[in-house]
């Protein structure tokens, strides 16, 4: 069984796998193998008609034309984009590949009727500094009306938007832009209609920060995770911070800046501070095994208390659109403990990621291969934070 891991930060300058004298026929075989990997392992095929990943004449021609590493990666990127799933990505990239979302996005776009509405803006980002605000409408990309740009995105793959979810996926990708160039967006909001040129987040990356930041105010301690849920130093940093928090002090864990996810070791280490017995925090389901054997497989994951490391409630959790993957897992875990999880909707990334390598080239593909649920059976991607009582101000 392949090890499960959540989505981690990919380097902006990711490179193609080494060729190693692979024959053109081997690359072509890998392209076909990719289709098989998706069909066997992608956990959310039920989103599509007939339970089959989207395909088209354009994609078929592209697959049949694969003959080297570049054409294989182009096909992999396009085939994965057809899933309209921000959690399904290739492990390599081109300099002009689309930005990875949510890690390298600063605008969260949703479709509302005929409009593409900016639902959230990432703090401290180029978009925020340009004055773009939640509630503004994205009306054009590179001067092209957004509806036309979205249609062209899907048309390039031989597909159609076919619903709000796929249209919004394309709009977010277009708004985040390509990795090697600035973005030219037109927005309409309180400041009227504006044309805005923004660097992408590969060109204007966030500064390096310690794993956590700590703020003490109004009788509570706020611990903010700085996109660090996959870092080995995060556990030590968190343990050190918690050791200095008095038992009668309220703790707020800020998960609003963890777009790249992380791993369950860090998550369970954090949650382990707040339980006194084995506590179920999420449910896993592996569709691939059921497809292969006809027998469903599902299990519950638990968090255990940590020796000499405990903080009594109350604690509260903050989340938002840049709470991704393992951050979302932590959120539903704390919710299972009865802890208030407050804020905006999260990234809604589907499932747990498995890594797959194409047999000849070694190109890595990352796919949601497990479905994840709250302990009450709600799909993780549909979990809604609460507001009001118990939520930190």
C-alpha cells in the first residue's frame, strides 16, 4: 500500500524527470498508464457521468501524440485539469504551467449566477495590496470577458464548463495565472471598474516565516501556523509554545494560512494536546479497493493524548479559504472534539493524496485516492465552519 500524505508545497521551479534514454514508445505507454491510474485510483469518479474521468477528442489526440518527457507532462497536466480538482496535480511542471491552487493563489473565485465573485482575498497578497476585496466581481482576464475566458480554458481541452463547479475551478486557475508572467485582471467593486496588473505568487512569494507565530491579547493566546503543517520543526515549535501557556488561558489556533496542507503526524501532535483519551477525528474510505475486489474498505483515524502534554479547553479554531488539505483535516478533527471551528469556508480540497509514478518515465502524479469524512459522515470538502457563540473575535 502506498503511503498516504497530504498535499505539500511544490517548488515553483519544478523540473521534468530525467529522460534516461527512454524510448518514445515508453512515453506513449506512460500516457496510457496515466489514464489507467486515474480510473483505478481517483476517489471521486462519481462526480462524472458514467463514473469515468472526462475525456475528449482533443485529449485523445494529445495522448496519442505523446513521445517525449515534455509531451507527456503536457498531457498529464491537461488530463488532470480535466478533473477540475485542485488536489490532483503533476509532480513536475513547466516554467509557464498554471499556478498551483490554493498555495499560489490570492483570490478565491466562485460562480454566483452569471457572475464570477471574489469570495476571499488572501491577506498580505498582491491582490490585497491592490485593494481587491471580497464581494468584488472578476469580469475579465487579459481583457477577455471572464465567461469567454472560462469557456476557452475548457475548450482548449475539448471540454465544456458544464456547471458552476467546473466554471469556478477554471476562473480560479485563470485568476492565479501562469507561473512565468503577471496577471491582468478586470474587477468591478466598490472602487468601480478597474484593470489591475498583479505579479503571480511565484514572482512575489510570501516571506519565510517561522513555523508558528504567537500573539497574546485579551486573555487568550493565538497560535498561527505559517503554512507549516508538513514541517518537522512544527511539532517542537508548537510544543514549546504550548508549554508556556497557562492552563486557564484560552487558545486560538489560526489555520487560515496553511494552503499547502501537511501530514497527519503534525496534525495529530497538535490535536493530541487537547484530548485525554483516544478520540476519533476523521473517517477514511478507499474506493480503489472496492473497485478491485467489490468489498468496501473504510476506517476511522484517531488522535491520542500525548504524555505530559495537555491543555484543557476552551480552545477555538480559525479557518478560511487558505485552510487546505491537512488543515481541513485538523478542522474536522477539532470539530469532532466539540471545539468551535470558525471562519470562512475552507479550500474544500478532496480526499487524501497518494503519489503514483508512471512506470517508464517516473513522472509523479498526485491524486486524491481516499475519500475523507467527518466522524458524522459529512464529506470533508463540504464541512461548513460555524459562526457566533464560541468563535474567537
